[in-house]
C-alpha cells in the first residue's frame, strides 16, 4: 500500500514538533518553592541503634531552580520521602549550619540535577545521644503468694542499652528482672512445670531515667507450682486472747484496740472465697501465759492468724499488718486476787 506524500510530511512535522517541545521543556529553567522534610541520621550508625538524634525530623521549605523536567523530578522526591542528612558521630548538641549545601549534596536531590537555591530554616539544632551496650544477667521475679520451685529463665543474658550520660550509674554486675504477673500464677495448676513469657525490667532500686532499653524485651520463665495461694486484704480482724482456763477467774484482760485494721492474708483460693463471702472470718490470736499475767505485761505480739469457720474449725494462715507478721498488741491485765 502506498501512502500519499502529504501524510508522510504531516508525520514528519509532528515528530519534529514533539522533539522541539521536549527540548524546550528540558532546557526551560524554572524556580519552584516546595515543602519537604529532613531526616537526621548518624552516618556511621547503619543499624540505627547506637545513636539517637532529637529531633530526628524537621519540616523545611526548599527553593529549587533548574530545567522544568528536573524540577518536576525533584518535586516527586520531596513529596514522596524525607531527605536524609548524615551527621558526625558526636555525642551532645550540634548546630547544623548551611542546610542548603547539605540538601544540595543529598543523593536523592543530587541525582535530579537541580540547584538548591535556599532552605528555610537555613540552620537546625539537634541533640545526639550515644547509647552504650552492657550485658545483663536475667533473674525471675515471682511476687506471688504461691510456692514455686525449679525456677529458670531463658535467655540467661540480655543486652541493656543506656545513654552515655547515665551508663556509669549502672552497677558493675548488671541484673534485669523477668517479672511474673501474679495473675498468671493464679490461673496455673499446681504440680506441673509451667513456662510463661514475662517482661524484662531493671530493678526499681536503680531509678534510671527513661531511655534505657533491654534486648530482647521479654524472657521465658519456667517454674513448678507447688501450692497455689492467693492474697486478699481484710479491713478489720478481731483479736482473740487464749490463755490457761484456770486463770480466767484470777485475771481480767482488756485490749486497747479489739481489732487490727488493713490486714493482708495469704490462703488457699477456697479459704479466701469463704472469707470474702462472709462464711468464715479471720482472727488474730494472742497467747498469754500465766507468767505473762503474773508480770502484768502491757503488750504482746500476735501469736498467729487463722481462718475460723462457722463449724468451729480453724486453719492457721499467713497474714501481715504493714508487712509485719506479728504486730504488737497493747493490753491491760488486772489481778482479782
């Protein structure tokens, strides 16, 4: 098939026109002001875990000049990602001047071929914190009323990262606690080896500021639950005095306070339920010997605590008042002889 000469001429003119337009677009220079974001990093910190830059990012306004096509490429770069600005690995406050130069040589901008005319703000102030890594030994922290044995922690060692300014406050032998939630223990069956995942933390006594991290942040604690217990708070516990029966007629005994307040008890789940349901009560027992009464003592520590049921049976339990298992009770003894 033979095309008319006029058609070939039209095609040729069209191609030439497009080429001229593209060449003009490529060479026509324009200036554009664009919004972007700078991201500060430490050049030698490839993993990003040894240094922390604050602030790590700041918004900026960048003025660009160049051919229209290249400015368009630079616009795409600024709107799609932050411009990375590498900094020297120097702990402390750094003032970054000549941001215009740093943006110009940034790889993603340099590849577009545009000229960076200005950056606003022209400077920035950042703080670089260097983190030092230490190795710490893990240990289990099981704050439970239950009895456990065969306790082990995996892993046995972890990495602790602390700011350079506070790393000297860490003890030479560093320990982190794998804290077992008492609610986890309460749900487990006795007589079985259990494994629970626990958060790791530095001991509260160190009182270090925020910024210390532990890697990994959790550990597996394995233990065998021997006997399950529960804790409960009892607002008021009656004090009962036990003594030799033949002394009842010879001495009158009065307590300055007949009740103990804010008592924490540890007992089996069933006993705790009985107390909370009102089907049993907790008592604090003070034992007075004949010699105590003869001497007219004015105080005596609680001998033991017990759960007293409606049928008269009693079970000794562990209990404390302000962490004291044997609080002192004031009393008055009067002889009738």
